[in-house]
C-alpha cells in the first residue's frame, strides 16, 4: 500500500477537530498540530460574521486550541484581545478537556470602511491594544495572565512574543484559515477550515536555551556557537516550508504533515485530543447574574414584559419573567 492509498481513519489518523501532539527528540522539539473543520464552521456560521472578521476569529480559535490543550489540569484557557481596530475584541475560550467557544465584537461601519480602503489585514483589523492569555484553574486558585502588546502585529507574531518574553521558550507558530467548497446533497457548500502548528525548543540542558531570540541571550555567551543549537534553527527552517494549504488539507492530515516535515529525524506522534463546540452558558448561570441586579437594573432590562438575554458565544436566547427577581416583601 502506498501513501496515497492510506485514507483518513486508518492507522490512527486523528482527522478534523483533533489536536495531535508530537515530539522530535533528535531536535529537542515538541508541539501540537490541529485541523479544525466542523467545529470551527459551526462557531463561525451561527454568527454570520463578515469574512474578514470570521478569518481573524478562526485564527484566534486555532491558536487557543493549540495552547489550551496543553493544560494538564482541569481549568480554562482564555485568549482575548482588546484593541482600537474595527475588530475591537476577540474571545476564544477552551475548557478542559475539550470544550471550545468563541466570539468577536466589531464595528460594522469601520469594518466596511477598512475593507473599502484595502486595510483589512489581521493587523489592520486589530489595531493597537493588547492580547491577554489567561489560565484559570478554578475559583480556589489564582489566575495566571500573560499580556502581549498588539501594535500592527498578527496573532502568530503576538504568540511568538508571548513565549519569548513571558515563558522564555523558543516557539514557532503557524496558522492558516480558508473557506472551502465541499460537495453536499444540494450542491457545493462553503465551509470554514483552520489549521495550526506550534513547535517549541525544549532541550534537557537549560544552557542550550541561551539563543539569540531570548531576552539577554546571544547564542554563544561570547564563545564559538554550540553546533547543537542549530537544532532549533533547523526546526524553524522546516516549519518555514509548510504551505498554508497543507495545514488545511484534510487529505494531508496532521500525522502525514508531521511525517513530511520530520521523517529524517524521526517524529513521535501521540493520540489526538478531540475538540468540540460546547458553550458553558446555562439558564441557571444567567439567572445568578440577574439575581445580583438592583430593582432599577431589572426594570431597565425589561422589554415587552420580559427580560431577554442572548449568549454572546452560542447565540442561545434565554427569557425571564421580571417578577422572578422582585425583592422580597
């Protein structure tokens, strides 16, 4: 059987909506790859975002999945941007072990103007602001949050900056998004897809982390460069050969892509982790928020005799009777 004879689903192929961890021991590199299909399409389609906004949110979702699935405890990983661009907020929320939700907030008029003027690149849409990466281990544990400045940078670049400055781990990130045509019962159907690849240099010897792309590092500490430190340069060079289409193509798949990249060095691929479209909103949670409202706030929230609340993530509508929140007599 040749490589082209192998079909997805055979020999342990993870397929769409699974994060595949990997290790290249010879290069001291570890990372994860993901191809998002139906999960991403469901998240984007329910909001009917304009295409530039959908592409940007898809990148945020792919990056969140790559980072969130690395958590080794029960908790949440939250990616959020706040900026002055036409897309002033992105939120992607991953809850272990596999639940994902996301939404974007944008100014329709500013977005339309940006598209008309040809200023609809991801960095243009985000503008100046911050990217916050938050790890939440629950109500009894302190949150950890890393902040990266957004100033004409892409999410890929911001992620690299975060790991270089906050974690001091050499990290490379590749993200790709596309809207593809697939054949359906009623003809061709457009579906959103995203792919992402994250690789990190994690040698056992700490002194090998003194590389030029780390704060205060010069790569050789004044002496001749250690040839073993070419390992990370080789990883980056190999990742630089990845085409955007390869990250998205379901016929390539995460495992086959990793083999193409690292087969000369030997790559170990681990079982994929599934990701699902799963919002954590509920009637009880929203009611608990409304319970904290004053009588005046309840009155202001009432329209046509009811309080209607829509979840920003999944768009599900909840309706309450204002009398439920009347103060006790």
